[in-house]
C-alpha cells in the first residue's frame, strides 16, 4: 500500500512540477536560439520539445509558466 502512495506522489510531482519547468526551460532556450538565428533547426527542436512538455504538464504552475503564444 505504501509503495503505491509513493509512486502516485512521484507521478503527481512529475506532472505538476517537473514537466512545466522543463517546458519553460525549453521555451526560453528556443527564444534564445531564435534571437540568434530565426531559421535555426535547434530552435525548432526546442520549440517542439516545449510544446510536448506543456501538453504533459498540469496544475497551476503549468498555467503560470505558459507563454501567451502557447496558451492558444
């Protein structure tokens, strides 16, 4: 029983804390790459990763860390 509770708590932490932070970091990296070179392949990869992480993230932190462009 106890292992199940810990596992569920770890899953919730991943969805509510880690995924939104990863998405935010990837988004910032994409912005920096685009500032240097708008046609950069790296910026597209970072943007795709940020979008994927944002789809996974849940909760109030995920909503606060989203950029206005990605809220659409």
